[in-house]
C-alpha cells in the first residue's frame, strides 16, 4: 500500500511543480543561475550585482570602466568584462567569452544607462546617438545575444531597468526620456513574444523595474520636485526589490516609489491638466543644476582605450624588434 501512495504523492508533487512553473516560472536558484548585469560597476548596477553575489549566484558584469581591485565598488568573485554594450559586435565577442569562462547566462539585468541633461538644441548628434545606444539599443543587443540560450535551457529571466521618466519626460531629458520610453515598449513586446505572462511555456520571464530619481552620481545636482511625493530612492532599496522580485518569480512591472504607479495614467489626462501638474511639481526645472557625469566616463574610457592601444603598439614593436634581431643573427 505504501508503494502506490508514494507514487501518487510523487506524481501529484511533480504535476504541481509543472503547473507552478508554467504559471509562475522557474524560481531563482543561486546554485544554478548565472546573472549578468550591464553597467554593474557602480550605482544601482553595483548594488544589484552585490546582492545576487551575496546570495551565492555567479555574477557577470559588463561595463566600460571597471572598478579597481580592492576599491569600494570592487566585488571579490564577480566576473568583470570591459564591454561597450552599445556596440553589438563587442557584446557578441564578450558573450562568447562569458560562455567559455563562466557558463550560460540565465538572468539578464539590462541596467546600463547614461544621461545628458541639456536642451535638445544644445545636444550634439553624438550625445543623442550615444544615449539612445547605451540606454535602449544595448538591451536589444543583449536580448538577441542571450535569449536563444535561455530558450534552449527553458530557463531565463530578463529584467529591464526603465524609469518613471519613460512615462513623463522632463525638459532637458529628451534623449534620456525617449530611451526609457523605448525600454518600456521593448519589455512589453518581448513579454508577449515569449507567450502570455499568465501561462509561460518558454520558461523565460520578463520584468520591468521603473524607479524614480535615484541617489546616484549620475543625477548629481538634480532637484527633486517634492521630497514628500517624489522622494529620492536609495539604490540599495531598489536593488533589494529586484532581488525579491526575481526570487519570487514576479513578472510585469514594478514602479517605485508609490507615485510611479500613477504615471501611466497621465498619458490619458487632458493636456491642460498635465501642464498644470507639471508646473506645480516643478518637474521641468529639476535639471537646471544637473552635473553631467557622462563626460567623466567618456574620458576614463578614452584613457583606457589609449592605454590599451599603446600597450598593443609596444607589443607589436617588440615583436618587430625581435624579428630584426633574429634576422641579424641569421645574417651574421
């Protein structure tokens, strides 16, 4: 009698797990999942990387400027790769390297982002193109690169870090706002390409995180319109929400803080009301004292490229000298 009961219990448990996986998806397993965070060297990306790393998962970081070993932002045991995520060829090359070094990425956190807080007429074409490429196109590149492996494994999680500004963009943030709006649309299309969110047969889940203003260096000088209704968010708190959502297999959208849940509604409100709310909130004057940190990152990455180029040149020069020495030896 024990045998049949054990078999029935086993089958019931197995069917329950199968149905649960279809409805909720496979849950986060730090012993099995490998997490990739783009822009994971600092700010929100660093906090997300740190939490997943603390949970025991293998973590991979793609960034242009990597933290120095032993520095505050450096995480021992995390796999760092210098990668320009706005360059599809670089993404493909580094993805191949990660596959060989670490394994198959099962959790992709598209977090990389830059901002240029200037009026559209003051933005250069390069600034516009770089903002759209880093903030939006990079997510297309990483999804196209890593999603096929997730589908083969029938296991995956694509987390998109958007922004509440993707629903209402302030003055001086045209490129940034457009890129974040694009991420919201990308998430929505991708979600339904993978199947109905309520009954997932692909094994790959999607999640959109839309935080408000973060207390990071990227938004130095930005004046929060209202600390009561629109408080600044600690990136550590946002990172905790990301880990919690992934742990419990959440899908859909998470907006932080509470006011973010009402942002999409403003898209359907008559324009005069929206204009009045924008004036009262001061959203369109919040970027006047913004400090652009993108230029600092550009200088650092340019310095890195220059150092690398110099090093390669020296190697080739030494090889040429070596060849000349060999030829001289042979002639003598």
